C-alpha cells in the first residue's frame, strides 16, 4: 500500500490478488513443515531399524558365546571323566595334583594380565592386534577383545 499526498491509500494489487498471495504463502509454509516432519520421521525409522539390527546381532553373539561356553564345559567334563576312567596309578595322580597346585600358586602370584600374557605367545598377540586393527565395527572389536581376555 502506498499513501498519496491527499491521504488516500492505493494498492498496486487488488484485494483478490492479495488474498491469493497470502494463501500461497500459507500453503508454502505448511508444505515445508510437512516435509520437515517427514524427514524427521524417516530418520527416526532408520535409527529404529539400526537399533533392532544391533540388538539382533548382540543376541546372536550372546547365544554363540553361551554355546561356545557350553561346548568348552562339555570338553572339560569329558577330559575329567577320561582322567578318572584311565588306569593311572596313585603316584601319577598325586604328581599331577602337585603340579596343578604349584601352577595355581604361581598364577595367584601373577596379576590377571600377566597370567594371560604368560599363556599367549607374541605371535598370537600380534595376530590379534592386526585383526583388531582391521575391524571397522567398534562393538565387534570390543567383543573380540573380551573373548580373547576370557580365553
């Protein structure tokens, strides 16, 4: 609107044209808001899918770890049973027990990290370090390190 010297105001657009412009501006704002909400919804859905995938992967790894532990326990049980069933003499079992006791005592004097290092050769440590360096997934790398520590 432009005011003239006489005090009358004139407008370069008619009332109808101004209403159309206002309606177009309102529609543009609404469309942009809807697009913004759609983008946010898509991002939230992607994150939900990724989280579900990670949870499934974690469940698989937990299940595999449990199965591995059960298999290891079964192997240990078989070793113990085979030792009990063998025709060893009492002297052999006493010597073996003394050897185990002495190993336990030395292991108790070592720290956990030192104990683990005493059983792992340098080549195995180097191989694990290179394997961990090549892994891109941080969670997978941490799990592998945990498995190695437990082993």
